[in-house]
C-alpha cells in the first residue's frame, strides 16, 4: 500500500461513523516524530469537514501547526529546558554501550525518567480546571490520540468519550495483551529478545522469561499514569482497563517489519512512519540493503529468506 493511500485509508476509517456530516474530534498528540506522522492525518480529517481541535501544552517542542485546525493550549509548570534535558539523557543512554543486563536496566531507568518528565504535562492538564471544563463543554464526538504517554486515554475516560489510538506500539506487548490478541510465546518473539519467529528451545525459554517480566515492568514504567488515572477516575485502574476500550487501533507499522501475528478486527496496520511524505527512497538505501544482504553481516540463506518472507 502506498503511503499516500494509507493516509486516505486512515481518514476514511475515522470518518465512517459520520459520513453525512462532520464530527467534532479532539486530538491529543505527542511531540516530536510522533506528531510528524499524525499531523498529516489530522489535516486530512479537517479538510474532510470535521471540526478538529488539537490539545497541546503551552510549553512544548515546537509543533508546526496550520490553519486547518484549532489549537487549544493548557498551562504547564515545566520549562523547555527540563524537557530537553530529560530527552537528551534518554538519547545519550541509547548511544552508550553497556553489557547485558546493565544496558536493559539503564534503558529502563532512562525511560522512566523521560516518561515522568513528559507526564508532568498530563498532570498539569488535570490541574487546569478551566481547560477540563472547556473540553467537557465542547461536546466532542471522539478523541484521536497517540497513546504512548497515556494522557489521551486518561482524558477519554474522564470525559467518557470513545477513543482511537494512532500509534507505533507499547512496550510489554501491551497493545496485544490488552486487546486480547493471541500471542503464543513459541512463535512471537518478545521485544528486546532479538529472536525470530523460529526459535530454538532455549530461545523459547528466554522468550517466556521476558514475557514474565512484561507482566510487571510496564506497571513501573507507567506507574505515574496509573496513579493519575486512579485519582482522576476515583477507582483502581490497570493498564488494561485504560487502553483496552480503544475503539480503533491504527497501528503505524506493517506486517513486513514485524512478525505475522493474529490481531483483533479493530486493529489496522497502516504502515509507514511519516505518511504522505511519499518521496522515493534514495538509491543509496537500496545499495546499503543489498550490501547488508550479501556482505558484511554474512547472513545465511535461511536468515535471508526469513527476512524477506
Ligand atoms: C461534563 O458536563 C456534564 C454536563 O454539563 C456534567 O454532567 C459532567 O459531570 C461533566 N463531566 C466532567 C468530567 O466534568
């Protein structure tokens, strides 16, 4: 599917319930590359006659906006410098080589830190009674959100609105476990295992051990989100409670990049990272790919076949 097609497909998907007249959509995006992918879709929805409001923190990385939709900001306490520092630390950690399991621990720690820094903005949203009142009175039909920091999902529960995820993925296999997609450990390699779908016995054992960790490390990673949602919704909330009611999961990846696996009917693969920017790939990328397949990595024929199929 071409990238342009996938954008059209997403907007058709989102518009189906309101073909006859435009709906009112609240968009709760994420900053950075996540927004680059989402912006095209949001613009298209607006062009198709929907009233779109994008909710952003007052202090944020610059998010290019257009006349196509309305932007509503809310006050936050953090400075841009705090956001920058947390992100810089996160990137530095990725560039530092450490042996296992120190690398995994460092990655976990840096992720928790970056998460809690950015999640501070969500806490500020729920402190702004004025913004919440405005959002409640606006009579939105649905929320479209990039759920990585969970803020859009919490807001949707708070406002009792249906919500659509536009996302790349959650850690801990959460998008598949919360949606109850079958996820057999013998065939589906867990994140960070670097296994393929053809695993030896010991790789399967490794996969099982990782999946046991998955039961809990997301509760730590998303701890603050769970705390805030319990506070806002006045009841105990689990991660599954929070994300499983999503009406549609628009998944910004493709089967060929992942492993073929069963998913629920409301999960749609749209491929691409930045849709609608359909410039052809530079020749060099094919040359590099060829080299990778023949040369330095010395892939066996079997591995090549696996990579292609
Ligand atoms: C939103 O407004 C309605 C009616 O004005 C009210 O009943 C409801 O409690 C409000 N919801 C929130 C979350 O404030």
